[in-house]
């Protein structure tokens, strides 16, 4: 069955860096756009990034543009999110999602000194 498993979350200091990974299985990963979506405590879902199937096009909201980088390795069926210079407002549960509707369980990111 379709499975998306996020990893790499944890506690990071403001201005540090963190890389999230999402391992995909059960579908043809290389055919689908993939996204990262987050949910801050007590708030709704916020789209964080998107990458096309080949990895050549990426999209970000202004809130993370220039600080976050999404990438993928289709040979490894893995999606990444490089978080540089995180801010406390980046704290939240980070999900990877495939455009066919599948979501992972999320990985917690806490940005705090």
C-alpha cells in the first residue's frame, strides 16, 4: 500500500539548519508532484513547498522562500526539505504529501533557543 514516512525532525536553534526526509513506497514516486505541508500548534495547515515530478521546478510561499529548499531523489524514492535559518514560527508538524492524495504521519520540528 501507499506509504510516506517522514524523518529528520527535532529541536533546532534559530539560524541553524535541519533536513527532513520523506521515504515513499507503494506507488510510482517519480510520476508525482510532491509537497511539504506544516501545521503549527493551534493553527491550520500551511503549504511549505512543492516540487514537480522530475525535480526541475520548485515552488514556495513567501514565508519560507530563500530559506527552505525542496528536492527529491527519484532513484531512492525520497523527498527532502532543507531548512536553513529556521525561525521560531517555523515550529510545527511537517508532513510530506503526494499530489494523488497520500500523506505521511508527520515529523515534529521545534525551533527554539
